C-alpha cells in the first residue's frame, strides 16, 4: 500500500480526551489534518466548544462531547454518545490529565484526588473505550504520558525561576500509564487492538526566559517541542502505517535523555 494511503485517517473515528489542552490541541490538529473525524472530550465544555469551533472554521471534521474522567457514569455516557452519533470508535488518545497538586508539600488529599482521576479514572475510560474499539473491529489506543514518568525531576531546570518544585503525583501516574500500556497490549492480544504510549518532553508555552535557558542547553536540538512536533508521531500510531507497533513507549524529548 502507498505510504500516503497508510497514513490517511479518512473514515477513522478518533476520541481525544483533554483535547483542548496545550498538547491536546496539537494532537487533535494533526489527526484532523490527516483526515480523521476527531472527537474532543473534556469536563470544560466551554473550552472545547471554542477549540472545536476554531478547527471547524479551518475545515476539519472535529466534534465536542462532555466527559468527567473521574465519574464512571459520565465515562459510560460518553461511550453511549459516541456509539449513537458515529456508530464506532477506531482510535482513543488517552490524553486528559488533572493537576490538583502544585508542589511537593501540597496536602495529601490533593495527591488522593489526583489518583482518583489520573489513575482510577484513566483505567476506567481506557477499559470502556477499548471495549468500544473491540466492538468496532479493532483499532489503536495511544496513551500520553511524559518524560517525567521515565526520569526523576531535573531541578536545575528551575534554578533562577519562581516555578517551584514539580509535584510528585504527576511523576507517579505518568510512570504508571507507561507500564499500563504494556499490560494492555498483552491483555488485548488477539482483539486487533494496539496499545502504545508517547512520553513527550516540554512543549514551548512562553515559559520564563531563565527556565528556557536552563532547559534548552540540555537538548541536542536546542529547543523545547513546538506545536507540530507531536503530530507525525500521533498520525503514525493512529494509522495503518503503525500497524506493527504495539506495546511501545516512545520518548519524544529532542534527545534530552540520549
């Protein structure tokens, strides 16, 4: 098959949770540009409606649906709504993340809330959407983790800034989603479902100049990720071009940890 056909997502129904966030918008844009029908799901409907409106103005087939990942009934309602409107699901990008902890010394209740959404909630939505993908004949699940799920914090990045110490919950549940990816790749063996993970490095978002100096000098490419860097990887893993990639965690950090 021609490589252009392998990478074409036309006819694919794709769900991206948290698709109105910084990396989420990049992911949605890339999948839509490749021809996919993309559903953005989030608790913040005002935010995703604005995001969807922008993409539709550009001619992309993008839709919005509500979901609260921490509420099982909401997750099931999303599954029902996708089935009713689109009849199937081919790809699920598990991208949503809640950030209740702001630093190491936050109240432990904030850690528990993070686990409720980012661990229990993530498993809930993964299982429900995987069932729908199986019913649809198979497809691809792409978990979005982070390089922070693979390595400890490099505190020197924050020297000379007021950004504080990164919170522990994010490192904890991003590491968990990486190994859950491998687990699910085995569990769904024989069901035509591929499960992979992407662990991005930092995305440029007008961070303080000192942070950028500290960070960029450690990256062989000399910069943080831009809005286009994750697109190709997502299209690869969602499309037939990635049909033999399964159970992998792909580090996308510009060579920072090479």
